[in-house]
C-alpha cells in the first residue's frame, strides 16, 4: 500500500510540475520564439513571391535609346512581328485593348481608328505610346501613326529601352 500512495503522490506531482525559468528573459524568449519563426517564414514567402510566380506574356525587344522624354500616361499599342508557321512569311500584328488587328487590310485599320476615337472620347487623354518590336516594319508603324492622327491623337510616342 505504501508503494501505491507513493506512486500516486509522484504521478500527481509530476502532472502539476511546469517549467518556470529563473529569469524573465528566458521565459519571454521561450514564449515568443514560435511567433518569430512564423514571421520569418511569412517574410521569406513574401520576398520570394515575385520570383516564384511567372507573369504570362510575350517578350518584346524594344529599341535602345539614350533619351527618355515621354508623355505622362496615355493608351498603348503593342506591335510585334511574327513569322508564319506554314510559309515563313513575316506579318506585323497590332494589339490594342486585348484585340488583334491586321493593319494590311482596310477593315481592321478602320476598326483600330474607331477604337482610338472611342478611347479619346471616354478618357479625354490623347496620348499614344507604341511598343514596337525591333523586327516590325517601318511602314506598319507609320500606318499606326497616321491612323492615330486621323483619330485625333495629339502625341504619339515610341517606347524604348534605356541604355
């Protein structure tokens, strides 16, 4: 019986025993250390978020230039040159407001000009920025500039990559 009483006293005492450090610094550090780990992990994930997530898109090789004058804001046109799969003929594609326009035909040219007019009426901003790939023909860019001027665009700028 004595062993049973001694066992009960030992088990109860063991259950109620907690760790009490002798100084406050040790006690505070033990309480906050899991939170520090969580914060460091969150900081690590936020910093790597831009490296992990890929943004979909097309790479456009802009022409390099040493000057940097431009208009503030405006609507944007992206022009890129694409080589055909079947016949290796290169065609220039114009993208504006997520719509593709083929400048060679009359109907898409008129549609692009109407889109320019609508944007000017909606926003009141008459600045156009053209992001053109290096392989785009000069004639395509001139056609876009002429359409923009006919639509009422005041300033046309070519986007470049700084040196």
